[in-house]
């Protein structure tokens, strides 16, 4: 059981952006600002590349790669972006080879989210930056999403934002987050 993402690219390419509140896109654009031209950015669990499409509009000078287990989702990703079929828990990328990672509405789908976060920490360079959008399973719309995904047989491994920040702290990151009605954006960078 579980959501058959491989066959749902057509749906996500049309409606995937609606999962994000209006304030998420400007938050993503602000977060992208400090990155140097040519920086490598991963859209992890990127699916049809909703985040990559937004990011490309404000930063076409960055090098984006959509990473996902479902080629049927990535078939719809914007053309300039690279595509990599891989599990977030086992990224076939060199340590320190990436400047930034975006994870939109995907962390809770990973079977082993803790291992995926450790992989993110490994592939990010020392100045690496992380952007995560997800649901707080105890608040607002997050409660409904949590139960919906449990019924659908998904891992539903949701973090409350404060808990995710603590998890990331163990990996050497300092986080900030903004949560509204059960939807949050967390950004993190390494402690210096
Ligand atoms: C709800 S979709 C979100 C897609 C996209 N980020 C967006 O905002 O529309 C979740 C995605 O996570 C992918 N996924 C699930 N488990 C994964 C894993 N272990 N590693 C990488 N991607 C995974 C799915 O194939 C799917 O494309």
C-alpha cells in the first residue's frame, strides 16, 4: 500500500503547487538569495519539480537537480534541471558536493527520515543550507494530512517543527521556522 507516485505525475504537475500556502514561495525565494551563481541545489523528493520550477524563475543561474524514487513524477520536472533517481536515504553523491537542499512536502514520505536527514548533512558542504516545507501533525491542516496519509499507508513520519529543529541540531545545524495553521517552513544552516 501507499500512494502510487510513479503514476501520479500528471496530477502533481497540475495541482502540486496548491499544497503550499501563499507565503511559502516568497520564503523559498528569500532563502535562495545568498547562494552564489552556479551553486548546486537538490530538490529532494522533488517529484514533478514544483519547488525547482519556482526557484528557477528567481534564480535561473543555479544548478538544480530533482532527486526522487519515482521517474514518472520526475518526467514532468522543468527541463533545465537535472534528474536523479535515488532514495533520499542513500544519495549517490559525494560528501560536501551540494550547496543547498530543498525538501517540499516529502520528508514525511521517506521510509527512514532520520537516515535521509543524515544523508542531507553528509552531501551538504560546510556552508550548506537546507529548506524544508512540511506539516505539523498536531495542528490545523497538518492533523488531517497526518491521518489521511496513515490511511493511505504512507510512512507519515511527520515531525513537529521544534522536534525537527532538535533532530537537525544533532547533525550540526541551526534552524529557524515559521508555522501557520499546521504548515511550516524550516530553514537550517550549519553552526559555525
Ligand atoms: C507528495 S510528493 C512531493 C513532491 C514535490 N516535492 C512537490 O512539492 O510537489 C512526495 C515525493 O517524495 C518521493 N519519495 C518518497 N519516498 C522517497 C524516498 N525515500 N526518496 C526520495 N523520494 C521519495 C515520492 O516519489 C514523491 O514524488
